[in-house]
């Protein structure tokens, strides 16, 4: 979360501790990584498309 405000200022504004703020940041980061992580490696997807009759549908 890039910005000019400090974690201390954000935590104070919302009435939470810096520890809580960092914990929520870690949870959000992990959720984003999970959401955008591919369950199947790209190479496997591409090779299965090439071997399928007619290639992958668009």
C-alpha cells in the first residue's frame, strides 16, 4: 500500500493498533496471492491445448 501516510497515522485514524493493521495487511496480501496464483502451471495448460483436437477454444 504505497502512500504518504504512515501506518501509525492510519491505525490511529481507525482506532486500531499498528499490530492489527500489519496483520490485516498480511492477510490481504496472502488473499491476493492466492487469488492470482494459477492452480495449473501455464506450461501444462499450453501443452494440453496443443494436444487437444483443434487446439484450445477462445
